């Protein structure tokens, strides 16, 4: 064997060794991303002081859930039902669903019918009801069937309208991303409820995405929204790899004070495009609206402890 033959063999071995290391690293990162996506949601809490809250009216706990994106492998209906059952233990007064109930990922292992993706919501319990708006993925799918099935399961779906629940008026804006929003109609519906009652009630808005906020005709006490997934894939020292909001980080995630307008943006429960999450765990918001400076205390919720660091 020529002397250089050994060197070529060693070089090939080294090449395969490093390729194997790279494949193992990729596998570990992928598994970690899938685990992140399928972990139990973090429940984030906040209190919002409402200036015109009616005197002697108790606080209202509002739960915000969004982007369930029911599809295999990461969000089958059984997993969603288990999560919603856990959330009932928080005893919210009002539950808001901010759209994107369906998912048609190209990598999905199973798609579900509107009846299957809506059925888990029947388990939700709240004295003031369960309200919803639809999102872009719902409009890209069978929006009429999704809306019908949600209503069959006790969910009040609002499309550019408003309802009164307890002391509040809730405006529901249809999806802005697909040009189905109508702020003028939503505000007209809220005004009509105020006129009928002869009083000025606290107002909140439910919307799938946050990009309606700069165009609001008038401020409201809070806007509840999802759509961004808080980035879904957020890299260390870089941030989100992409934005679905045209305002970038302005409305990306969390409790936001946008020039005095309170906005709550949840990371949601499901995933889009890939069933992976990094740096943006699934979450749900439990927000207490009150006229007091001391928001109510919350039941402690302990998600599964991570086996890895938060990334």
C-alpha cells in the first residue's frame, strides 16, 4: 500500500467522524425544539388597572389562549383537551380565544376536521363565557365550518362586532392579516351597546393579530391578541428568525404599553410551519382587570420541569 493511502484513509475517517457529530448535534437540537413545542404552557399573569371600572364591581380574570393550530404531531386534539382541562383550574371569569385553530403544516403527520379541532373547547368553563375571533389560518381553510363547530361547542365567535359580558364590552375584530378586519364596524357595535345601556362601560378588544393597534379609532382598556407566536424560533444573541407582524419587535410578545395602549400578545399553544420552538415557549395569559391597585392573587400553576435550559 502506498504511504499516502493511510493519510487518505485517516482524512476520510475524520470527515465521517465530524459528519456524524454534526448529525447528532442536529438531532439533539431538533428533539429539544420539539420538546419545547410540546411542553405544558407557561401561565403568565398581569393586572391591568381600568380607569372607568364600575364602583363596587369585583375584578375580572381574563384568560387569553391563541394559536392552538391543531395538527399532528405536536397538537392533536387529545393534547389540546388535556391543556384546556388544566387551564380550567385557574378559574377564569372570561376566556378569550384569539384564533388560528387550524394548521395545515406541510410536515404535519395528521390533519383534523373542523369538528375535531373544535371539540376540545367544549371543556372550557368560565362564568362570563368563551369568546373567539378567527385567524389567518382559519380563513385560509374552511372558515364557515370552523366557526360553526366552535359555536356548537359553546364558543361565541365574533366577527367585527361586540358583546357585553359582566361589566365590560368586548369588541371582536376579524383577521387583519387576510384583510377581513373592520374596525369601524367593531367600534360601531361597541358604541351601540354603550348607548343601549346608557352608560360608558370598560372596553377591551380581541383580535388575532396585534397590527390593528396603531389604527384603533380610539384607545380601549386592553387589546388581547396572538398570531406572532412570540417569534416561535428565537435564537440567542439574534432574536426571532422572522416576524409575522409588519411592526417587528413592537408587538412581538408579552404585555406591551404602546403609547398608553395596553396590549397583551401571547405566544400561543401550537406551532406554524415547523413543530419546533426555541426561546418562545407556549404560554397563556391570565390578566386581572380591576379598578383596584391590588390585582387578585392567582392559583399557582407549575408546568413540567424542563430537562434542558430554557432555550
